[in-house]
C-alpha cells in the first residue's frame, strides 16, 4: 500500500488492536481475523496485530493498513515489542504497512542502543514505515529525532519508571503532539468513547484501542469487579455447599 494512502486512511481514525495471548480463550489467528473484520465493519481505519500468523490471516480478510508487531521475549531483557531485526525482517516480508517497535530507553537484545537499532533498520528497509512505542516524553522526542514515522504512547504506564502514570496518558499525548513534529498515535488505556475523544482533543493524529473492544474476558472481569457482581465460580461453590 502506498505511503500516502496509508497516511490518508489512518488520519483522524480509530485503529483496533486485535491480539490474544496464548492463555486467552480467543487465541487463534482465525478468530483475530474475524475480530479485524468486525472492527472494519464498525468503522475502524486500521488494525494493530501481533505475530506473523495473525497478520497473515488478517490481511487475507481485510484491506485495512496493518500496524504489525512481534512480541518476543529474550532472556535478560524487558523489551518485548519487535525487539530485534529478526522480527523486523519477518514483518517486512509479510508486507505490513507499519512496523511498531519498542523505543523506550531499555536495552535491546541485539543492538547497543536505540539509535543503532533504528539506523540498521532504515539502512536495510528505507521505505518501511515505522512506529515508535514509547512510554514518556523524552523517549517520544528521541524517536522523532531518529526519524521514526509515527510516535505512539503505547508503553506509558508499562515501564518501571512510568507505572504511576494515569491512563490514558492524555498529558503525554498533548505534549508529544505539540512538540515532536510527527503524527502521534494515542495508545494505552483507552476504554471509553469519552477517553478516545479526549485523546483526539489533546492532538492525537490517530488512536489505538484494543482490550476495550477485542478482549471479552477482560471486559467481563471489569464489569463484574466494577459492579461487585458474584462470579459463576462463586455461584457454583455456593451451590455445592448447599447440596452437601
């Protein structure tokens, strides 16, 4: 997909993150592709997806721009989102429109620093659009200076040094939108339409919503905890006690 087309299609819109972890009931590339289709039907302008298998199925199902990632854990490192050039190369071969990678100050498994990591990616894949997943203002500004195409607030609240940030981090969205000179993609902790509207009001160029749309187990738990409902497990336990 042409770069100009990607920019035009994503600007001002909602990108839906369709991901499921191995321990989740919806862990299936086919199911994620149907999630992506449902998101498109609802008006989403793009999809964020994890793993080659999920991305492949999603791209067969919808014609939306895909922000691709590969979550890969390397021993001794905290960076998980597309942490090395191996994952980047796999995503390039799959034809994702945008590749997102961890652009925090935390060490990367294969490079001595973030600048070296991005330089090597750019050198090999000069035309690939890249998104920086950041956790604070300094990281976002550094990623912009290093030539990342999009700056995301994805990791605010998820690094040791940003655990106390209130999500969604509207303040960070506003600061980066004002100062970094790149399109800012708001992501992280957006759970309601009002919060999404706040992100755009703060200057977000586009926004990603995931769990609040595509993770029904977590959504169910939030409803139950928020309302103080009894769970099915409690009811089954109570019924068992009464029958003994």
